């Protein structure tokens, strides 16, 4: 696992991770058009892609392919326990808002 920057965050590398590990969007990829909708969420590595990186499952989304070091592009980093807790709280709030909106119809 590669550590980058002052915060010692850990980017996901194609050949140094395993299916089932929890990940989030890397800070340098947060504004990328594919990555924006996943910011603040925690996903699960599912399948290694032969050419590009890893397929990741984020709650409420289809499997999506992310770069994990090929050509120097790192779109994922490992999620911390705090990231997992924040993402769970956000998901619960969204579910409550959806339920409240459905009740008003």
C-alpha cells in the first residue's frame, strides 16, 4: 500500500488490494466527472479489472470501474473507520428524507 502526502493516506494499488476492502474516492479525484457522485460514500472493492483497476460497488450505484495506479492515476484510497461511520450516517439521513418525501405524496 502506498502512502502519499502529509496525512499518510493510503491509495489503492491494483495489485496490492483484495476484493471486499472498503474504499472511498481519493481527494485528487473528487472533481473528476465519474467520481463526483461517489464523494462522501464508502464502497467495496469487488473485482479486479484486467486492464484498468478495480470495479467498486457503492451503495445505490451500479458497479463502477476506477483507476488504481495504472498510468499514474489513483482514484481510490482506503476508507478509515471515521469514513465508514460518516458514510453510514449520511445514508441513514438520506433514507429518512426519502421516507418523509414518500409520506407526503
